C-alpha cells in the first residue's frame, strides 16, 4: 500500500513540474508572440494550465472542492477566450 502512495506522490510531483513548465512556456509565448492570435492562444493555454494546476492541487490535498473551482475557472476561461477573439476580429464584443 505504501508503494502505491509513493508512486502517486511521484506522479503528482512530475505532473506539477510538467504543467509548471508548460505554464512558463505559454507565458514566454504571451510575451514574445509575433501576432495577436498567438497571444490569445497563449492566454487560453495558460487558462488550461491553471485548470490543470487546480485539479492537481485537489488530488494532492485529497479534496473535491478544487474540482468545482476548476470547472468554474474553465467556464470563465472559455468565455474570455471567445471575447478576446471577437474583439480582435470585429473590434466589438457585443453586437
């Protein structure tokens, strides 16, 4: 039983490192993006990585409260990405 727990802990550590590295790379793309579309995709990727970090925190803390927060953050991330894209394409969010 303890080896399973240590394997889970090791998997969580590797997952935190991978998502953290992905978050850093998306942040670099946000700063150095050659066009606005790349920056919008970088913001969306950062939102997805944030959701992954929230879920990993829930798994590490053995609680389900983080999963509800991750769902709310996912909905807000999707709406904000659509709003950014509409603003870039049309110059106005609400028609």
